[in-house]
């Protein structure tokens, strides 16, 4: 889940001066041998702090606001991109994030801001009580789960400044959580105007990809494990100590964002370092798939994009398998920094431990640590599409003949009760009966798993081009919304362009028009403004009516 962090920083002017002084002192003391080395993360943060102080007005920053660094990207040529969150009078600003771009010498090149509106309020005293906001959120949670007798429902309201939905205003952000009849978690985040009580927005706060992929038959896969006495643990010391545990068919109990109890993640152990049987009757078989998916996702981001772990800090996440009872879902949760997999109900979906599920869900974690695309409206569609795109890229990267790369989402896990051969189809998203092939003004009103279709369609067209073709034995026939013919540039380049757009140019409020601009900027950075890749990005967006 994407969460807003409320971290109090030092005042803008003081921070700028202090960091500037520290940067100058560090430069004076640095040995000459390091003169040719590129800027470090710390250097980029110091340079950005100086820029914030010098360009505060252009960035919409005032003494009432504070900033905290969320992420840093340093290009090979020394160009620096520092991403910030902000608060206003100690309240988190939803849609207040921005990215500062710096030249190799630390000078200011520009910025991408989630909002260009001035963040300034007459006062921060709500007229609507937090208790009333909580009640409204509970009602919204129940309404979003019709026919369910929800249990243990709680809600936690937090006062924020909402700059994501037009003119900044005081709002309650309320996380309402509960459990369904099977004990599985349900959650919804509701934004409420703190003066009028009107609902501003609402979205599911557990980012899911129900039935996005599954395989207990992916062949024999390599696993790095940890010796422990006479046994081995399913923990990988080469990838940040990522590990996989058994949730014992239990669920989490979380109130006000604080988990009173969590389903366990009892580390799997084995006597001979040969894990699972490839059958669901052996509980460790699902663990093999989960750990393998984590490994391939880690390797994809590191070897293709230079990202060391989901958060970019070299620390591993962990997996829980066998979560809940017949749980038809899988999800990434920032609060535990973990992946959780259900076993499915057997008739609609099987166990959800497929390779592209791991890539999809763990990519929600990457998005949270970078652009933090809001899980609602067009931004939410882009959030989901980002995970579909990277889940697909992980599958291609793994190059496993037992689960070959394709542009189908969830083809491995669907069972006869689902009624379709896959959950989603990137070549023509509308084949699922709900997703959008082309952008329109109403796309943002769709569920985020369906508004994602526009970006998924774009990614397919950019990878493979329009029309009929067969790839890895799978037939596709991708139309265009404007009747054009599009030529593809290959999935490898698409992954690189989307990753740079996500980590350098997109913000929490990015919509489809902004995604076009972000990917064009990324293509220009990677291949040049006059390149075939740049032209292909523009053509593919136009082909899905974004342009």
C-alpha cells in the first residue's frame, strides 16, 4: 500500500543554508583523487537543498512548508534527480510531491511538480470532526463490499492538505479496514473535505492484482538458500536476505494502520536443499514459486535498471504464502515490506504464486518508493499499468521456457470458473470485457484495473506494433484507436523507457497526458530527441488516443 509519511523537516531557509555550508565544507576537504568521481546520493541531496533555497518561489515553497527526500536518481553522466514529499504547517500534502532535476555540476535544470497550485490555507482547523470523517469512511468501506457482513471494522482519520484534486484544501484522509466472512482483509482510503464533509475521492488501499498469474509447474528453478545447522532456510543472502514463510492460512488484524497481529511468515526449512514437489499437496511448492518470483524481480530491477532492491537500498523483502482461506488474491504491503499470496479457491483461480504476480506486486513497492502514483483515477490506472508492464518485463527477463514471456496477464492461474483464458490482455485490453483500449475523458472513472488498459495497450503497441502477429506461440491482434499502423521497438526498450519515466518524471498526480510527456522525456534521455524510439513513443500514445 502506498502511504504518506508525516516527517517533520527543518525550515526551508535554514536547511538550505546548512546543507550548502556542509556541501562546501565537504568539497573543500575531499581528496583530489575523487575529483573525477560522479556525484553521490549525499552530494545530490546537498545540491538539491541549495536549489530549493534559491528557487523556493518557483517551486511553490514557503516558510510554512517543509520537505523530505523520498528518492534520488543519479545518471551515469552525473545528472541528478531528487524527489521530495512536503508538509504544510506539519500536515502531509497529498499531491505536494515534486522532482528537482540538476545538471552534473549541481546547477538547477528544472522540476516536475504534482501540483502547480499554491499550497496555502487560511487555517488548518477542521470544521468536520475526525469521528464523523471516520464514520463516513466506514460507510464507504461497507458500500464497496456489498453483500459482505464485514467484521472488526475500524477507521483512522488523519488531517492532511489535499493538493491532488484542484485548489488545495484541508481534508481528512481516513483508512478504513475490516475483514470479510472468510477473515480476509478489506481496506479503503477515503478523502473527505474537512470543512463541508463532502467526499473528495476514495480508493482501495490494498493494491491488488487478483489472479494475475500462477504456476506450480515452472520447472526446476535455481534457489540461493542459507545453511542453518543440519538444514537449509529459504532465505537468499545474495539478494538482501529475501525469504519466504508460511502464513499458516491465517490473516492480519490491523487497526488504525497499526497491525495488532499479523499472519505468520514461518521460514521454510528443508533437510536436503531440494524444495517442493511441484504439487499443491506439498506446502513448500508454493514457496518455491514465490521465492523464485522474488529472485527474478530483484535481478530484473538490478541488472536492467541498476536498482538494488525494491526500495533501492539493498534490503530484501519477504513473502508469505498460504494466506487466508481460499484467498483469491495477492498483494504488496509497504507497512510490512512484504508480498502475500493466497491459494485461490480452486475453481476461479489457483494459487497466486506466479512469476508475473511477483513482478506485478513488487513493482507496486517500486512505484511507492518513486512516483507514488495515487491509487485512484487516471493516476491509479497508471499505477496498475506500471505493475502490469513490469510484471510482464520480469516474465520476459526470466526467459523460462515453462512460463515463456507473453503479453497476457494471469493466463497461468485462471481456472474454468473464470470463463476467460487470461485476466487481462495487453494487445487489446477490452477483451476482458471491462478494460479500456483507448483514452477518453471518462477513463478516470473506471476501476484502476480497467483504466490501466490504455497504458497496457500503449506498452504492447510500443513493444510489438499493431496488427496480427504470433509471439512465443501466442497470437495477438492489436488495433489502434486512430487507424494508424505502429511499429514496435521491442519490450526491452519499453521497460527502460517506462522505468526512467516512473523514477525521474512522474509524480503522484500524473495522468495519461503527463505519462505521454514523461515517457517522451525518458525516450529523449535514453535515445535522443530525433531517435526512432522517441518517434515510436509518440506514435504509440497517439494510437491509444493520448496526444
